[in-house]
C-alpha cells in the first residue's frame, strides 16, 4: 500500500511538473506546439525521475558501509544528474534545431534547481522533526544503539518495527515510516542491545510496540501500536515464547 501511494504521488508530481514546464517552454521548446511540448516534457521529466532515482540508489549503495547523511547523498547525486540532463537537452535542441543558451548554462541551471529542491525539502523535514519529536529519544532511550542514527530525521521517534522491501528497509516509528537502502540482517546486528527481536525473515519488532498477540489458525500475528499486523514465523516462535513475548 505504501509503495502504491508513493507511485501515485510521484505520478501526480511528474504530470504537474510537466504541465508547468510545458507552459514555461524553456530550452528552446517554445518552437513546439503545446501538445507535443507537453508530451516532450512528460517524457523528459519521467526519464529524469528514473535517472535521478538510479543515481541516488547507486550513491547510497556504494556508501552503505559508511553511510552519508541522506541530504549529502541527494546533493552529491545532483551533479551527475545535472550533467546527464544537460547532455540530453543539448541533443534534443540539436535535433529540432532550437536555439538556446550554452550547455554549461543548462548544467548550472539544473544543478541549482536540484540543490535548491534537496535542501528546501530537507529543511521542511527538519522543521517537522523539530516540532514533532525534536527531543524524543528512540525506543528504549539508548542513543548508543548504532542503528538509531539511520532513522530519517522526519520520522525521528520511537522505533516500532523494521520491514524489508526488496533491497530496502522500511523503518516504522511512532511518527511515520521511511525507506533506507540497508539489509535487515545488518540492521539487526546494529540493534544489538535494543529491546526488540527479529520475528520473521522480513521483520524486526520492538517489544514496546506490541499491543497484543493474535492467533489466526496456525499462524501467530503481532498487532503493533501503529496498527500493523506482523506475522511471526515458526522459526522464531520458540525464541519469542522463551522471552515471554507471547504471554
């Protein structure tokens, strides 16, 4: 469900940005009628979004052993993204014979927009985090747990649960959820000492987050304080019983 919402949100943003850019008609695209101009920018911005996502993923992937703050990853990704987009726009202008500024101007223009966007949204996230839970410690209050530094600032708060999504890890706190590029087994290792446990190959749960335990046939499900229903695999059932989680 979270993935569907993200895709829908991205689609709305892409269409909106394409419409505004088509009206503005930058980089010589005013030579096209509005319909073809809108379709061009829809394709260009969609391709740009895909390229941005790939570049950001690669940067996060190659720095995962010593992770950079996410805002630094986004800022760093802005440079190769602006270069690629400037090259693509240059080819398009040559193809349609459109006039335009030098390619260096295009690169700097895109770079400026991306850096402004990255830092503006980060400042918004920081503002939200400061108002929602600026001083609230993660679950258990122990800031020495290494994994806690990976929790995005905009959802900073009590850690409730971790769940895997492909190569990503979704972090659930009492202030929302967010994705990071990280493996669950590495997260479990960094959470050593926290009052929580891996209960499934795809889930780690904080003990404080558990509202109740339910049986659904032969399956055991934990109901969390945020409403999540997390399955417990047979492999981890004995460990949970020994720890008194199912009492």
